[in-house]
C-alpha cells in the first residue's frame, strides 16, 4: 500500500512541490505558525515524512479539504520576499490545475491512509486483515480516471509478484475449513496463523523497543534488571 501511495505522489509533482514548500516555511518559524493559528481556525498543515506510510496522502487530502482557506493565507498573508519557499508555494497554489489535482487525490485515495492505519493494528485476525486488504485492492483496481492507469497497473504487478500473499490466502482458506491439498500444515501449526500479520509493523516496532532498551545510558544493566525491563515491555504490548 505504501508503494501505491508513492506511485500516487509521483503522478502529481505540483502537489508534491506545494506540500514540500509549505512544510519548509513553517519549519522552525514560530511567527508564521502563530499567524496561521490566529488567522485560520483549522489544524496546522501536516508535515509528511516520506518514509512514514500514507502521510503524504493525508497531507494532500488536508490541502484539498481546506484549499480555499490555505490559498488565501499563502497568497495574502505571507510575503514572498521572506523566503523562497513562500514564493514557490504562491506560484504553485495559484496554478489552474492544482485544485483539480488535489480533488482527484482526495476522491480516489482518501481511503488509502485509513487502510494503512488499520493494517498497522496489532492483534488483528488474519481474516479481518484480508477483508481490509481485499476491500482496498478492489477499490484501487476499479479506478476510472485515465490519469490513474499506472495505479491500477502498479497494484496488479505488486500482487502478482507477492508469492507469500498467495500462500497466506491458502492458509486463510484452510482456517475457514476448505480442503487445500497443496498446503501441507499440521492443525497445531494452523492455529498459530489465526492472528498472523500481513505487514511488517510489529517487526519494526520490535526494533524500536530493542533500541529503547539498549540505549547508550543503559550499559550498566544487570541481567536481572534486563529481565524486569523485558517483562514491562511485554506487558505494555499485551495491554495495548
């Protein structure tokens, strides 16, 4: 899904440049942030991180939802001589095609960031995960806009190359009582797949917990203390 989101970003370079330049002139500038808050009664513009899944799409949807207000603020409240990023943002947001492109992204991909968030959920069953995944892939394959042909192609190619996904579909079918002859797995092992994740979020979270436990200021840990810290971390996971 993140690769599809990246494909969307590549299709709309003007939107990408607008988001990037607005992010630039707000970073480390409290005066502009305060001016925005005083002028507009809406949330601050998101500052997407490209490596964080779906955040760019969420930002594009924000600009579409508040386009008139954001355009008025950028063109009338900011001085282009203060920063190059302001000048570029003013040029981009007054382009004739920018509002249409933002609307296209919102109408066709509003569900994608929400789906990514759902798939990141810990403890979701394999059946529910596939239901979420199948819904979004069906939606993406049915896109009608001619500009989005590459998105339909992208999702098809990704699915065809993912042999592990096909195997997990067989596991799910086996869990649901179907007789899958080509799947050799014992009943005890099959039960372990009921909550098998289709995404790598839990693995990445484990890396973060590992780094948190073995910080530079924790080199004097005893083995007993380490055991206690691990128990606390595991209990926090279960609670969540």
